[in-house]
């Protein structure tokens, strides 16, 4: 005899609807299964053989099975002493497709739908359709499509499967017809709306997107409006109400904002309360608010942040500083009370590194300016991160300060390191305007055996020169951070530049150079080198200047060089920097006892100036001067002359063209004084936000080389302006393209508007 015990969800909540006699379960049988097995049913069924089935246990059984989400319908029946569980499984999603969604799509949409359960192979639930429609509607509303129509179709398939199809009719995008400001009398409407990212539709802007309404963006604009007033003294400015109205045809949106401007207040004084730790007079040095000026919420907040940073530098990692304005309504003045809650002084328990597969822990730890067991310092932690990021074998460094569980005065500093390949073996071809086509082979490792030492061996062969260079650099030759570089070089050149003055020279040399840090950003350069050079001249093709030098000094020289210099470098990166500056002054002296006694001094200045919208300016100035200090004829060899013109100095002119010329061939011979400057406006590239390997810029170059300082004449300087593109390629090194227009060239100047350099120039 078959007896119905409970059915569907109604029986769970209305146990009196169906009467039955309790019984002891002698067996359990599941019917209606297609993909699932009995074991899965028993997993969710809170009953087993020997249990008593009654009104309470039947409700529990129904809840457990429905809660699994696997079944669409469940019925419990009795067959003798056997509990029969009749089930209808939920169908599986065989496939789904979305059609008509042109404005909304991509990975973001698919990830959203996947999070809702809309994935092939997942079980289909009726409520899933509601969730999908709501998510699609949300994304379309966020993009300004308020008239969108969404229709979903479920098509049953054999084997308890379904196909889902979503048809989207986007219709016309809804745009902002007008933004009204009611109650704003102090500032002009257009002035206030300039702080908004939303704007009303303008038919003269065919690709306008700012006229698409977004609730999130409107909230941001309202905050910007409040900041505009409160940063100009209107402390009690309020937005009374906001109305957003959609036109009946869903094509236009009208936004009405009611504001109460209030009175304007000046800053009377600033004081500190709470446990300041440091003296109030010292903390006031970090305030940008000034007595007698209009109150500014931005200045008050930034002042509080700077005070928090100052406290964090003496160990109070979790200090909170809250600026509270105390208003005097009679005088319309505000006293800023900075309430300081320093918390407990925090100490660093451990400094941990992760992500550094091949680099030794000590190689990273020596860059730390924050020490373990020392008080926490925010600026020291950040400087440690920057030093890690500047290492040539580190692509990215991130830092996290994590409180130690169970304590309120200990933190761990965790650095997450992303390495770049430290070694490279390259063989390639390149082209340079000054050296023609070149073949290059190099072996470089910037993190030899994980120690941070640099090993390099390079061979170059081009139209006019062949060279071999080898070097070994240890950035921590001593524990104090003194670096050591040992270098060997050989070079044979058939001409100084491409338009030769008619001589060849061979040079072999060795050098030992040390870098001595004076501070976090400043270092001395000191070293010693020796080189032997031989010049070959030709009776009918060597210039008068070369022949005169050889007559006075011979053709073979052994020189001993003293290398000195000082540099201050605050750039955020050593290559493709975007902020900071570099000052570098070098003096190389051929010491007494050398066959040639002369010196060369160079000064390089770089400044990066951030501008609006991720633009920034790069200013580079190079000055160079050489002279002899011995008696008699000039001892500055022609292969040490300076040249100007070309990609590295003044673009738009041929390499070496802006230099003194020889006689009688009128070829660039070079001079002893070089002055060049390059100013670039770097434009953000849409495909690379950090601009670490690609750059586009507009530039203005100016400069020239003079035979001596006495010959300097500003009227003889040449300038150019143009467009440049740089890309650090994986295979050819730096690709440098530029198109320049000479601005003040004279007849006889050798110009070259389009210039290209690529290869292992860096």
C-alpha cells in the first residue's frame, strides 16, 4: 500500500495538510535521479534506517534536500516500511548566449554573470534569471542606458538540460539634458560645474561620455562641490537635496541640486590636544593652514596627514590626528583643534620578503632603511621600498605593514618582490646616426648568483669602430655601501664621427672606480685608470688640426687618469623616471706624468616636473669642458673633443653638425666646450599607464659646441622642436624615433629632420 507522506514545499510548512502515521524507517529508496547518485541524496537527507519519520523529521528532511539546491521538486512517500524519496533534479545549463549587448560586455560582464551562477554546467535556478536581468540592468544603467530592454528565454533540452538566451535591446543612450544648481549665488554656475565630471549633453561633442548619468559619479561630483565651497571658507556648506528626473521617453535626465552656502569663516588659530608626543611648536611646522586665511578643509586634512606621518616616523605607526573646527559665530572665525591619539609606540618585529626566487635574502635586506627591533618609521619603510624598486633586477616592490596578532605595539613589515630576468644574452643589429649599422653581442647579469653583483661582457662592431668591454661591479664592496667597479676596454676607431677628420686610433685601458655614499641620495665617485692610445694619420686626408696635434705630442700616449665626481639622485627610477632630479658633476684628470696632461669635466642636470592629467616635463641640461693644464701646445687629443647635433643633443641636426669644423675638409672636428639642453613634455600613453617602457613626447632642444669658452656666443646656438617616440624593446634595446624641425638654422647647417636609433645603446 502506497501512502503519501509529504509533498512540495507546502507540506513542510503545513504539516496538518496531509495526515500520516509515524513509522520506523526500514529502508530508503530514491527515485527520479538522472545525473546524481543515491549517495548524494543520502548526504543531504538528515534521516537514516532506524529513525522514526514523523511530522517534525519530515520537515527537516525536506529542508535539508531543498537547501542543497540540487532539486526542483521533492516528495516523500511510504511504501511499507520503506521511505521513498521522489525527486526532480534541477536542469543543468548546457549553454548560454547574450545577443545585442554592444555597449556592455567583456570580461567584467562575464565575471559578474559567473558570480551569479550563470556558467555552463551549473544547475539552473529560476531565480537566476531575475539576478541576471538585474545585473545587466545595473551595468546598462551605469553606462547611461535607461531604456534598455532585456528578454530571457529558457529552452529545454534532452537529458535534463536547458539553453539560456538573453536578448538585449539597448535603445538610445540616456543623456543629461541639464544640471541645475539652486541656492548657489556666490560663485557662477559654470565655475561650479567645472568641478563636475558629469556634464550636460553637448551636440558639438560627438564622442562625449560625460553626459551619461551615473549615481556613483554624481555622488563624487557632489563631494567635489562640497569641497569647492569648504576649501574656500564655507565651513557649513550643505547640499540640502538632490532630484534626478527621467523624462517619459527615457532619453533625457534632469538633475537638480539644492544647496545652502552658509557663512564664510577665517582661521583664527591652530592648537593641538590629546597626547601630542612631540612638542606642539614642532608639530605646527607641518601645518599648511595659516592664521587669518580662509578656512580650507583640504588644507586641514593634509595638515593632519603630515602630523600623522611625523608621528609615524618616531614609532607611532597607528597615530590618528583629527582636525576639529571650533567655530566663533560672532567673529566668523575658526580655531582648528588637532586632536592627537598616538596609540602605542610600535616596534618592528620582523621584516619579511616574498617573491624573490633567486635573490639572496641578504641582497635585499641590505637595502633596508627600516631595521628590525627598531621603532617603526613610515618614511624609512617607504624609502626601503623605493631602494628595492630601483634595483636593476627588481621589476616591482610592494610593502605592507601588518600588526602582530595578540599585541598592540609590534608590527611586521612584508615586502612582496616581483623580479625581472637579471641575465641576458643578446646578439643583434642596430643603427645609429653617428656610427651607422652595428652588430652587437653582449652577456650581462645584474644579479650574479643572487648577490646583486653585475657582470658584463660586450662586443660591438660597426661601420667605424670595434670595441670590447668587460666589467665587474659590486654595489656593496663594503658593508657601508661603498661600490667597486673593475673595467677593461679595447677600442679601435676609424674616425671620431661619421664624417672623419682623417685619423684612426686604438685604445686599450683599465679602470678601478669606487662609489662612496655621503647620504641617502648623494654619492662620491673616485677611481683610477690607465690607458694606452695610438693615432694613425694620413698625408692627404688628415686635417690640419690632427696633424698639428701629432706634430706637437707624437702618435702614442700612455695616460694615468684620476676619476672624481659627485652626484645627487632623487629620481624614482634610474630608467624612464617620472619624478625627482639628478645632479651629476664629474672631473677626470690625466695626472702629471702622463704623456698628455689635461682634464675633462662634465655636469648633467635632470629634473622631472609632474603636471596635470599624468603629463610631466623632463628637463635635461648637459655641460662639458676640457682643457690642458700643462705648458706648451694643446694636449687635449682630438678623440676627446665634444660634438653636438643628433638624438642625444640637438635633434633635427646631423650628428656632430653643430661643432667646429676642421680645415681644409670642413668636416666636424669637435671642440672643448659643449652646452646643450633638452626640454620634453611627456604625454601619457593610453596603452601603458606607468610609462616604464614606452614614451611619447614633444620636445625643444638647444645647444652647440664651441672650440673654447672664449668662443661662446649665444647667437650661434641652434634649436629645434618636434615629436619623439621611445620604446625599450625586448630584443633591440631602446628604439628612439624623432622628427624635429630646426627653428633657427643658417645656410650651411646640415639638418636631418627624421632620426632613428636602435640597438644596445643603453
